[in-house]
């Protein structure tokens, strides 16, 4: 096992200091708003999404308290409908999808041996847009004008006739914010992964986690436009009287469902696929061997992504679309179990032949097997038209989706935090608290959500603010509430663990787990430019290669943000462009875009006048600096 | 808080109608629900076996694998040499998964076909229209004189097929009667059909399953399945107009009905009240519940529902009606005659 050694020569040390000077964000308040370093932005992004996770969790706990007993009046129907709409919207749009992109925007450059993400200013802009969108939604909620038509906002309930006022407009505009941010992040990640890999990191040496982020980013490009289109049509229906969804004027209520679920089902896989990469990273490191079946794992992820676009109708079996069409979607929905099964079997094979180190990250990864497998099997039940007709829109689906999303995404995500926290901060998270965190979460989760399967079969529909006594639902609802509180306590332990370990945790060093991928080959936390000497990649697990890292990249300028661009397939060195430096315009442009988006909730003229400050902001953002241009031109080499 | 005081009556409504298989997909009482239930048993069986197999494989892997720590050198031999035993086992497991999936898909197709082929001769035709937040049911008949309309409580004959035409007057609702069949959406601008048959007599509860706004939780209905002769008797009673033979106080009640807001929304056949915004009240006194399965139907609850509906079902489209004590008592007497 080899790590890239910390530079010892004086020259290298000078270079390291110079690099730090070049790549760090400017100091002070201005610097805080001008920051574009991918690690700075990613940490803010992760903290923001985690904040929304906690907020969404608190909303869930209020709902569980309301449902703890029949005919409860802790909250009324109006507030309850806002609660479940906000909970779903928060968890899907403000936590689950963006947190995966946030973690990816920290780790991907490090795993690739790159100095930065591509388009760092755009990355900062995407973060600010996300933050402002989320804040807008929560300001509306706190003013009691939070959306109340469900996170799926079916028309005509969400249309102008049945949801007057501005509540649904805030929801629709939040979609615009978050999807804009997600699309930008996808472009950034795809470019980074295709063009900024370390020399020698051919596509078939790319870490499995990076593959999952690549596939996810492509899915974002195809899925998100659908919901942006749908929500924009909803806004114009509400704001300027178009009739896209109004059957009385030739529109169609089902159009919304097709557009929404064409995005909505792939979205589940946007949430689920990056954690498959977490699993592959954690299992390899803690089994002390490469993941079995690398090509099968990569192909399975790609197959999942393709199939994910062909099964949206299984959300619509109860509508009156033709029966034969539904059967097609049964087959495609069941088929997606195959790539998932391949990955599960490959991981079990890896564990089978590995030597296991039972640290907290591995525990969370093992929790995935139990919960996700159960969730996947109930997914097969939902794929069947006939069975779905009974359990659709009941608590059975609530159970299923939480088994899939919490088991499939949140457990690996917590494992990933325990795994990469030392890289983020230089210190390990506490192991004892970590085990408490895991077991409380695991037990609480099953106590909370398993009974919901039975509740659904026993006839309890979703999205009801209360239910009558004597239906046989009381005990199971109480259990679900108790389990929910356990999850809350477990997340609290996690927060305590993070706060304590950040200052008092065991110092980690560059590679505390003895892992094999490149992010562990630099200091923890990494320097501003990620690597003092960018590595050359010699295998799928470069740090585990018997000969170690074969060479380092030299010759890149350390007094400006010069990076190495490599070719798409084989990662052969190609170009050395200069990355942009920090400035305030991405932040100010995001403010201008926010003014337009929020303003357009109230008047269509906001789109006209709001475009002016955006144009100014974007122009100044891209305004060339002649001194820098001259310096860069001078360093060009013409073959 | 009057609402707190009012809400526990929900349970009374529940208990009143609580025959054993109440609202439960696992207690099928008709041919369609029975077929779905058969598929359910097969699917749950297969899925349980698969779940157990995956867990056993995982536990075996965990128990037989060696132990390590961060300093244990990684074993990268697999990068160079193939692992034929692992390959064989993984392929076997994937093959078994595909085979079981095929079984489930075929069983599902088969069930769909059976659901679509329920015999339909001698069917009862009902047109059900969902409203925010109640159900309107119109019993169709080739003879126009035999058509009648009721609300929230349906009766159907045991053993005869029922074809329901489903519509919505406002937003999307879903018709769900789990003991007899799965769900069907009611989408404005579209018409859908559901075909079912009750094979066991009893009263079954259904509920709107698609989120439809403020009082989605309080949009239930009851379906009573009974022998054909009792069903026909019930239908004949429903076809009759309200009696005009009234006592003085009942007449006074009808006068209140006609002069206050009631008449703006409700129909009482034979009385001259013909509005269609609210449930048809021609036979309201024969129903078990009020407000779409929310309240038990008795004099006290009817009084509360007429005078303060927003306390019992916040957001309902039924407005509160201010009445003097005398007017209210007379109105209740009159409503009591609508059997």
C-alpha cells in the first residue's frame, strides 16, 4: 500500500505554500460571498441540505404526533396538509437529490486527482440558487402560506380553481429553483468527470462512486426538464390563465401526471444511485479488497438509469389508461430489480471473500442490505397492476418508499459521512456514538415503518390528517410514532457526534481506513488545490497498487489556477487551461435570479424587469480581465 | 374547543357500522378482491423466500469472512485473476431472481385478465360522482322512471355484478372499496369504469384514496351488500318521492327547509327542492351516517351538522345555518320523515 507522501523538499514546500495562496478563497466577508473553491461550496451545500433534512424530519415528527392516536386534534387539516406537502417537498427537492450532488461536488475532484471542479463559479451560483429557493419555501411556510397540494401537486387540485392564493405558486417556483441548481450541478459534474481525470485514469479505472455520479448527472439532464416544463405550465395556468391542465378548455389533467412522473420516477434513482457508489466505496475499504465484478457493477448502474425512464406509469395504474400499456410497465418495473439484484449479489460476494473491519460506515452499509432489500421486494409488489390497485395511495406505499429511500439512500449516506468525515475535517467521528447512532436508527426505522405496510393493507389511505377509532389502526400508528421518535433521537446523537468530533475527534491523517482511491492520497482536510502534486493513476484502486502511484504531474503553474485537462476515454494529458478566480458576481447574479423567480409569483412583469439585473450580473461575471488574459496568453504553447 | 368535543363521534359512526370485515384488503368479500388477494399470497410468499435467502447469504458472508483493521494489507489479487466460484454463484443467484420475477409477471398478467373477464350479465349500473368531499350515486336503469339518486351510502345485491361509472365534479378523487376491489381514479374530464361483485353480505367501508384537498380524510362511504330481494326492496323505497303527508310541525320543518339555505343545494324529490350541489336528501333518514361517513345519523348529530358543520368537518362546503330553537326542532322533525 502506498500513499502519496507529503512533500519534503524545500522547493516542494514553497510550491505547496504558493498553491495554497493561489487556490484558496479570499478572506473576510467579501471572500465569504466570493468563495468558489469546490470544497468550501460543497461543505456549505452539505450543511444546508442537512439543515433541510432536519427541518423535514421535524415536520414528520409533528405529523407522527398528530397520527399517534385516532381523532387527534393536535393539528388541523389545513396545517397537516401543509406539513406533508412541506415534508415531501423538502426531503425530495431540498435534501435527497441535492445532498448527493453536494457530496459529489466535494469528492469527485478528489477521487479523480483533480485540483477543482469544472466551472467553479457556476458551482457557487448553483449553491446560492438552491439556498435562496429553499429559504423562500420556508419563509412562505412560516408565514402560513406554505404549499398544501402535496409534493406531487396534482392538477386540478393545485390549479387556479381549487388552490387560490399563492401557496402552490411557492411550490412551483421552488421546483424551478432546485431544478436549475441541479441541472447546473449535473453539467459541472459531467464535465469534471469526462475531462479532468488524472492521467492514466481511463474510464475503466474510474472509481465506482464516480461512475454513479456520472450516470446520475446524465439522468438529471433528461429528467429535470420534464418537471420544469410541467411546473412552468402550472405557473402560467395559475398566473396568466393558460389552460394546459384544464379539461374544460381542451387541456388534460393526466398530462401533469405523465410529465411529473416522467421526472418523478427517475428522481428516485437520482437519489438511489449515488448511494450505490457509497456502498461500493465503503464495502471495498472495509473488506480490504476490490469490489467483485466491476464491469457488471458499472453496467448495472447504467441499466438502472435507462430502465428508470421507462416505468413512470406504475404511479398511475389507478387512472383509466389502457390496460395493455399498464402491463408493459409492470414488466419494465419488475425488470429494474435485476440490476439491483446484480449489485447486491456482487457486494455479498465481496464481503464473502473479504476480511471485514466492522466500523460504523460498514454497519450503515450492512443496514442497507436489510432495509433496501425489503423495500425493493415491496417495490415488486407495487409493480403489479392488480396488487397496486389495492395498496396504491395507502400507508403501504409510505412504508415502501421510506424503506427504499431511507434504506437505499440515507443509510449509505450516513455511512458515507462516517467514512469521509475524516477527509472533510481531519478528525474521525466517535465510534461509540456512531454505533448508538446506527442501532437506534436501524431499530427505530423498522419500528416506525414496518407497521405501515400492515396499515395500508388494513385500509388506511395516505395523506389523511386524522382517522376514526375502531378501524384497527390505532396500535400500529402508535408504534410508528414511537419509532419516529427513535429516529429523531438517533439523528440528534449524530449531530452531537459531529459537533464533538470536529474539535475533539481522533486525528485522522491522510488515510485512516487504509482505503485505495485517490482522495485518500492527500492531506485531511485537503489543501485548497487538493493535491500538492496531482497524482497519475495506475489502477482502479491506485493507492492499493503494488507499485503505488506511478508518477506525479509536474509543470502546472502554481501562481495561477492552471489545471490539467485529459482526454475523455483514456485520460491522456491534453490541455492546461486556467480556472476562473473567485468573485462576487455568481452570488449577486443568484440574488438577481431569485428576485425574478419570486417576483414572477406575483406578477408576470417580473420576468421582463427582473431580466435586467440578471443581464448586468451575468455580463460582469464574464467580463474579461486584460491582465489575466495577457498572462495566460503568454503561457500558451503552440505545437 | 368545540371541535375536540365533536370529533370523538367519528368513532361512534365507525363502531355503528363495524361489521367484521370493515375496510381491509386482506379480507376479500367479492370475486375481484379475492383474485387480487390470491396474487397477493403468491407474491408475498415468493418475496419472503427471496428476502430470507438474501439475509442468509449476507449473514453467512459476515460470519465466514475474516476480520481485519485499517492496517490489514488489501488483497488486490482479484484485479489480476478471475474468481470463477464467485462468478458462478452470482450468476446462479441472478438467474434465480430472473426466473422468480418471470413467475410473478406471468401471475400478474393472469390476474389482470381474470379481473377483466368477470361475468357481467344482469348487472346493476351505478354512476358514482365524487365531490369535494362526498359521493353521489345515481342508479341507472333502462326505464327512466326507475332511475334514482342517493349519496354516500350504496346498497348492492350479493352475487350480481355491479358496473360503476366513475366521474368527478371537481378535483381527482379515487374510489376505493378494499373488501370488494382495488382503486379507480375519478378524473375530471374523463370517465372510468369499475366492475365488482359482492359475494358475502355485509357492510363495507370505502374511502377516497387520492388526496383531494382539505377534508380528504373525511370522505368515506358505506356499501351494504344484501340478498337480491332485500336490495330490490331498498331500491324501490329509494325511488319513492318524499311523503307529503306531514304533521303540522313537520310541515313547519319543510317550510324552514324551503325558506332557508337548505333548498339552495339539496334535493328532496316530490317537495319542489331540486338543487344538485349537495347530497340528495329524499331518503336521508334511512342512512347510517352523515357528512360522508363522518357522523352517526341521529337527531343530535343532525342538529349539530345543520347549525355548525365547520366545527365537525372543517372546510366542508355545507354552510352553517342559523335557526331558532323552534325552527331547528321542526326541521329535524321534517328531516326525520325522509326515510
